[in-house]
C-alpha cells in the first residue's frame, strides 16, 4: 500500500492562526488554497508541535509517497520494543491500531506523564513528525529512540503503521 503525504503550508498556517487567536471564524482561517497531490515543491509553515511552535520554529513539508512494503523494512528497528498484537506490551506499548488512537491509552503500559497528557491523537501526519525525533516532539517521553531522520523512510514507516492499523 502506498500513501501520499502532503501538508499544505497555507492549511497549517490557517490552523495555527485559528488555534492561536481563538477569535477567528473558520471561514477566515480556511481561505488559503488547498494543497493538491500534484504539488511537489516544499512549503514552509508554522510548526505543528507544541514545543516547536513555542520556539517559533518552522517545519518544511514536501509531497512524497510512502510505501508500506518498504516501511515494513524500516519497522525492523522498532520490533525490539513494539509489536502489533492487541494487549501485548514490550519495552514500548502495543502498536495495535496506532493510527487514530489517543497517545498514552494502551492499557497496562506505564507511559510517561508527558505522553499521557500530550492530548495527541496519532494521525499519519503527527506520526511522521513524531518519528523524526520523538524526544523533541514530546519532551519527557520515555521512548528512547533517536528517530528516523530520512523523510522517505519515515513516510514508508508511517504507511506501514497505517496499513497495520486497518
């Protein structure tokens, strides 16, 4: 299964503006043009992570396709700590149906307070950002993994996680 990842700068900026000011109407924030799959140029936008947003950091997004079969190979590094079996926790929590699940919600796993209280729901885009550098995305997480720095490999991994969540 292949998954196309694309985040429009205008869309993220609108969301950041809407959440930051609280007083804008959705129509005003959603006015920028929507991104299409055909767009291939990187776009700059406000950071989606709380820590990065506080620092005024910028993130760069680009259009690329995630390949679940290639992602399975990337996942080999994750197998030491994670499995997809429901209710089976190892060093890390079960990744059973990870996409769409709330962070810190697997029964029987001792999450850090940072992870339990993050308010995150694991979407493909959030997983893509988180897996780049978990400790930077959720400061205080117990996940002792440096991240997948290569964007394409990370997109492949997220496509694999998404395929396993169905």
